[in-house]
C-alpha cells in the first residue's frame, strides 16, 4: 500500500485506510498532496496572511486547502499570529513538539503515568513523538527522560530494569506508526483518578 508524506488533513491517515467518518475518504492522494504543497510552498517563501494565501494559490482554493492549513496548525507545523501564517523551522518544530501542549497528551506529559496505565501511557508517548516527526533515537530519549522526570518510573510497576529497556521493547509502536489518541485518552482517565 502506498504511503504518503503528508497525512490526511482530517484523520491523519497516510495510506488509503481512512477513519470510518473521515470526510476525505476517497479523495485522490495527488489532490491532498497538492493542497499541502500549495500551502507550504508559499509559507516557506515568507509568512503570509491567511486571506492572501487563498488568492495566491494557483488553480483555486478549496476545502482541502483549508483543511491542510488547519492540520498544519494543529500539528504545530504552522504558527498563526494576527492572521499571518508562518511555517516553523525544523528546529523550532522539534522544540515545540517535545512538550505536548494539548489534552490528553498534556496530562500524560505533565503528571506522568501511574500503575494501571503504564502500557497505554508509554504507547501514547511513543506514538506521539513518531507522529510529530522525531527520529527513533530522539523518541527513545524523550520517552525515557519523561519516565524519569515525571515520576512515573519511581511509582513502580515496570518489569524492565531501566526506562530505556522499557522503551526499546515498544519500538514496534514507533515502527508501525500507530495513533496515540485512544491510548492517551485511556491513560488520562487513570491519571486523573490519581490527581
Ligand atoms: Zn482521512
């Protein structure tokens, strides 16, 4: 099955298996990619007013373009200030996504995992870092640091001797590119009960 560099703007699929309720199911991938590249081409040249961007796009602005802009904003690739859109540099993006700012990931990141949700929490953290584009070694380091610094590791309930060993055992999550959301929501419910 072909894989795509850009995710579906609605459900984030990177192949033709969209979520059941995705509004872009069946949309040809070249159209999806064109929408992204139209937007990114302008923004990588210079920050652009969102209204101007619509008129600059050759061949017409459509729902896919709008969805692509929203997706780039939600994924933290594009920053908006006073209606002006700016593409983050690679370094800025890495810095930004290292600290998840939105729920349910924010709770996992800040409060750490508790016995009863370790599997889901670690799964979600790995899947999150994969989604935002970190390499495996960056992901491994971030998740191991998080296990220590959030207090998760000290709470116990792990079979492995070190956080790194635990993360290594879950490398398949990174390789498969699983979604983080469901696991993160389950973990958050457990964490919330402890806070
Ligand atoms: Zn989709």
